[in-house]
C-alpha cells in the first residue's frame, strides 16, 4: 500500500531495538502525554519495546484504494512495534453500507433478514437505515485491549475475527432506526428529571452547578432503562446504585495498569493490592449483570404481557445466527458490560464538553437555542424527524466532539505492510495507536484548531476535507455501533437543556482534563445556570 505525501501529524511508535526511526518535526502542544506514552520520554516495554514520539505524513487526498487500519498482537517474526497517527488516515477502511429501516415486523430475525436483503440491492439511502458490518482485515490490539477482558469480558470492544463479525451482525438490529425512535421518550423523561433537579438548585438565580456528575447519573438512568428496562432512581439518589462506583474504580485500575509498564506483566500485577481490588470489583460487576440476565430469561419464559417494547437485553437474548445458535450467557454478559461502559461516561462526558463549549461561545449557544425553539417549540414532544432538522445544533455538537474527543485514541495491528512516501516501510504485525486527539487538533488538517467553529461541519466544508479527519465515532467496519443512539441522546439532552437554561462559564474554575480509559475532567465542569422564563 502506498501513501501520498501531505500534511504532518503526530504519531506514537513502539519500535523494537535496532529498528530505524522516522524523522520528528516539532510537536504540537498537548494537555497530556500522547496515548499510551508514559510521561518522561522513552521507557522499556515488554519484549524489548521502546516508547517514542514520532511523526508521519498525512495524505491530503483520498486514496482510491483505501486499506483498513488494524490493531495488534506483537509479532515475534516481524519485531514488536507501534505506530500511531493519521499518516495512516487514508488507510482506514471505507464507510459501512447503510441500509433502510424495517417494515412492520421488528423482531431480531426480521430486522436482520431485511438488512441482508437491502444490502444486496446496493443502492440504498444513507439516512434511513441500520449498518451491516463486514469483517475488518486488521484485528484490535490484544496487547493493549487484553487488560479489559477480566472486567468486561470479550465483547464488541475487544473481539476479533469471525467471533467479532458474528457479534456485530447479531447486535446490529439493536440500533435500527425504528428501535431508536422508541428510546426518544425514555431519553426525554430522564433529561427532564435532571432539569427538575437543576431548577430546585438554581431557582431564579444565576447559580454555579457542577454539571458533569448530574449528567453522568442521567446517562446511567437512560442506559439502565434502554438496556434493562430498569427504573433505578439513580438520579434522585446517586449512592443508591453502586454500579457507577464499581465501574469508575475498575476504569481507574485498568488505566493505571496500562500506563505502568511493570504492571503489564501478569506475574507482577497479580501480587499488587490493585489486582486483589480488581478481582473483588469484577465479582460484584459480574454478579450484578448475571442476576439481571437470569431474571430476564426467567421473565421471558413465563411471559410478560405488560411489556410493550423490547430493550437491548431482549434483542440480544433473542438473537440467533444462521445456524440457530444463540449468545451464551457469558457472551450476553460481555456485551451488556461493554455497552454500559461504552455508553455511559462517553455520552455523559460528551454532553458536558458540549455544554462547556456552548457556555464559552454565547453567540453559538443562542443560535442553537433559536433553531431548537423554531423546531420543538416548548420541547413538550420530540420526534426523530425533528432531531434531523437541527442542522446547526448538530454542527455545534460535532465541533465540541472534535475539540474534546471522549475516546482520544484507538489501536490496531497492521495485517499488511505500509510504505511511506520516503520509501521506508512498516511491516505487518506492527501495532498502530492512532491519537484522535492529535488528529483533531492538527493545524495541517484543521485551520485554527483551538477555535470553536461549528461551520467546519457544514456540508460544503465537510466535502473539502478528508473523510477520516473526524473520528469521534471511529471509522470503517469497527466504527461505533451505537453512534446513532449517542447522537440522538446528545441532541435531545442539549435541546432540552438550552430551552430551559442560559449557560455561562465560571472563570474561577477553568476546565482541566485528564486521560483515563476515556477523556475525563479533573475537577468537574462548573457552569453558571440561569432558568429561562
């Protein structure tokens, strides 16, 4: 595969001893070390790895034959190494085919059969359907993602090969447009509970509120309802539900292990206090999800005439492949845990970032509010079609996600060699860690990258930019399967919040971000909220 010459962007490289190095131009200012790079420069890694920051060329033009970007298990034959950067941006796989919505039947098999039939027709409208995956050529990095397995199990986030393809194919109908439409009312109800709390806190005064904790509880409330059809009351009494605490502690331990090279060795990690703590947390996590799955399977056997619609768990439990095989209990638990982790703090964090940037840019905030009022009125009812009309609000959401990508890096293993314009090649088996943060802040890709400018995402500007320059939801066959659900939740939450409150920043508490498994705030997001009469 040959890459064109073009723009420069930062990359992170894990190289084996004795291998050649790439030239390194000046680095952009980062608020934290590049992904997976320990602070303080090079450090020795298992198998003779060394960590270094390097640069590569980002292609200006799309390649006619784009190749998928993979992930990694270090190859002993090729030598271990990691390269990350949008130098391989053009090597990312092309977008998935998008299929039209279902007919009257909305069962799992009906959705899947309809999707497959539509896939064969080839000419399909983008806005109407579910994504049918194809198996990617490059696997995810076992070396980096293996630390998630004891806690989350083997789900879509860290599976590879045929099993990943089977899971992705069976879970795709969960996020069909007709299913997502049913969740809008659930999201509206949960957001209104949070807004009621803010009204009690603020009254008619301009009051500082740390919004991220409230938004995290709201996001959890939505997921518990959409995944389990469960009313947890977690927004009213946050301490009532221990799931948040457990997942937060698990995330911290995994992240700390990832950044401590010695703890990469299982023989060392198992003797640490963190290992014993993680074992206990995993027991709690698995017992909780196993109990819910057992109760739902019992309920399904007995029948529940009061249940009007299927949730995520119902669809996963009823999923069957072409041979009639169902998910095992372990598979169901892994996917449930994966979606709880992938869906709560990522969406909740994104809402916080969006509100922060709208507070910092009142002119864009007011323009969004005017657009939302013109579409929703008082917001008493929201439909899917109304959400699609929010063009300027959508641009503001995407611009905030560009500046603050919640998932700030991803890793693959190259299945094929890659040749750069200077003639040097990277062999197959190299782990590639793509810094989404660096890509989104690269001045060669984004003019004035620190400026909040929603018009970057106007249709005409998007058409002039590389189609993999914005990767908040990743890209290719392994793109975020729940991105339509996430965008729906973001739009509903932002719309209802802007209809109720005027947002202004708190200059005494500037935003500070820290990278963990996802990008998070160090001290929360503090904003002045004033009720709009």
